[in-house]
């Protein structure tokens, strides 16, 4: 006996409804939030990132070495393991992720605790802490833009995001006298986090071999501690000393709202 | 100078002071320092050229007074004392009352009709279409309660999405996130960017696309108020 066409159509609809993944409706869009650090057993693995779920109270934690992603559900007071197959790039170039958060029951779940600005939990593999980036142990001593970009996502993304004024960059690119810039900054300093990526982008974009940058990270007690900053009247961070032909010309004003490329271009133009 | 007591001396001192400022500014400019003087805080970022022009203007005013003194006798005696007292009292009353006076349109940049670009927020407020932007101090314990009200508002049918802007520190933001547990996005900006937009926090504005269509101070607006607003 041949089934009626209406029955066939109904069965097809039913099977497609059953087979289709309901996850599309539960895709959680997660945007990277570089104000946070992901600490795993006291270390800060490269590529580990904290993401804010759009319009939800959920966050996603990506630790590349882990076989699963982790979904932090603040309302549910738990952290759930999310199989990697349920996590995809958003594909818009922003680094955002699409997480299918209708996680089947039976997966791993961990309780978390909060102490002031730090959230922590213990997985099967290790102890994870989510903390503000400024609370990470600081970089001290001589460093480079490349090292900062590798180790500090907030600097890497800040450098990437800043668009300096093109005419000022043109001035910096063409400057012919030898310029030495000593920049003393601190990875624990909120103002440095805002200002330094802009300044570093300016130095990168200038691409002028005559402009040499010496970058130094300062510890919290730098006023008492000895280091490359000692004896140079470095009393606050960031302090950026501009030397032309070996002579200190000025210190850049890194106050809020300062535009490093126009200021530096102005300094160099004044000393021709 | 206002009271007319010792006008000559006051005008002369002011002129000398201005000459001193001018000399220092010109010296700094010649030495390559081009950062703004910061005399007017976050409200007005002057270039060195403008700083010099302003000082020249003040110097001109001082010289005008000196010139005028030769032609008109100053006010003296009890009247002058009363004038000083009245001025001092008025200044004090103004300083005390100013937080409650409707001065925001005069002293902040935030106004209906302005674009995000004009407010210095171009590209910094995520989302599209209609959004309620909340300027928040995350260190203020009351902000936790405000966040709950904003979330309730955002969950109403047809209500705009909520975005918070703050210049609070990372640590304050972290504590706030774990305690208030907000679903809306919090964007951290330099204080220099936000300060020109408010005198007191919290403050809210409604965006239609990239343009401000309404302002709210103090308590968050009601969903019905937001829904009844038409675009400009």
C-alpha cells in the first residue's frame, strides 16, 4: 500500500524537525573582553581569553590547552564544560565566538567563588582565576613592543585598534635626526593601559629607524626599587623622555586625552 | 577690581601675571612642549597657540582697565565693602546650589540632537538602532540597584538595548560585574572622554542610530517613556 502524499509530507516535516539542530536558536554571541586575564595554575597561557556573552549573564572562557571551552553562568552559579564542537568563530573578524549554550546534561560542571574582583574555580585539570588585567604580576625591566603584544592581550588589541593621525605619522616617518625615546610604564597602571597602546602604535607606524624606543616596565614600588628608572626623576607612570641627538628635549604629556602622534610630531618639528 | 578697591594695583598685578604666563608658555613652546596647559580641565583642550591668544586677551583687558583708571575714579568706602560681601555671598550660594541648578545644557556637551561623533563617542557605543546609554559610576553601591532596574527595563517588549559607559577602574568594574551580574555591555572609556558629558552620575541618554534623542538624569527612565519617544 502506498502512503498518501499528505502523510509523506507530514513525515518528512516531522523528521526534518527532529533531525535539525535546535542549537541555532541558542547560539550565544560572545565578544572578547580584554579587561580580564585568565590565570591557570598561576600562569597566563597565551591565547587564553575571557568573552562576554551578548545580552546575557553568561561568559565564555577559552583556554587553548583545554579540550573543552568553559561557560561561566553567573546566575546558575556554575561553570560548565562546552565541547569545542559547540564553539565557532563569529566570522566577522572581531574575534567574537558563537557558542551553542544548550549544553546536554551530564557534562562537567564546577562551582566558582568570588573574592573582591577575582572569580575562581577548580576544574578537573587545574585552578582557574579570572582577574582584572591590572592585577596580573607586572612586567618589570626592559621589554619590547613585540613582547608586550605577545604577553598582554590588552596592549595587543589596544595597539591594533588605535588609528593615529596620518599627517603626524608622516612627520615622524621623515624625521632625520636621531631620536631616542625612553618610555617608563607599568602594566598595573590603568592610565598606561589606555595611553601606551596608542603611543606604541605611533612608534610602530612611524617605521623610522632614526626613532629608537627603549621600553621599561616598572614595579609597583618603583620609587623605592632600583632599576633603569633610578636617578631619572621618574615619579609617575607613564614617563616618556624624548631625547634628540642624545639631549633630553622634553617629557611627553601622557595626560588623559593626549594624542601621542600630534604631540611627538610637534616636538620633533620644533627641534629641526 | 570688581569692587573698585586698589584697582590700579590689581590691574597691574594681573598684567604682570599674564606677562609671566605668556613668557612661560612661549618658552615651553619653543622648547617643543605642545601639550595643552590644562587650565580649563577636561572641558576645553586648548592648543598652545590658543593658550597664548587667551592670555593676550586677558592682558589686553588688564591694560584697558589701567587706561580707564586714569579717566574714572574707582568706587570707594562702605559701598565697596558691601559689594565684596554681596559678591562673596552670591558666589557661595551659587557654588552650593549649582549641583541642583539646571545647568547641564550649558556646562556639558551632552544635548538632544547631538551625534556620537560630536560627543567624542564615535565608534565607541556598541550596537545599532535605538539604545539607552547609561553613564555609570561602578564604584557607587547604588549602581547595583540601578543595573537591576536597567535590566528590567531592557526586558520590556520593544524596549531599547542598554549599554553602560564608565570610567571606573578595572578593579571596580570587576567587583561590579560579579556583584551586579549585568547582562548589558559595559564599555570602559577614558575619564577625559566621559567627563564633558555629565556633572553628576548616573546620567542616561537615548540614541536613535548615532544621534541623541532624549536625556535623563538621576533615576533610569521608564520603559513607557522610552517607547513613547519618537525619533527626531
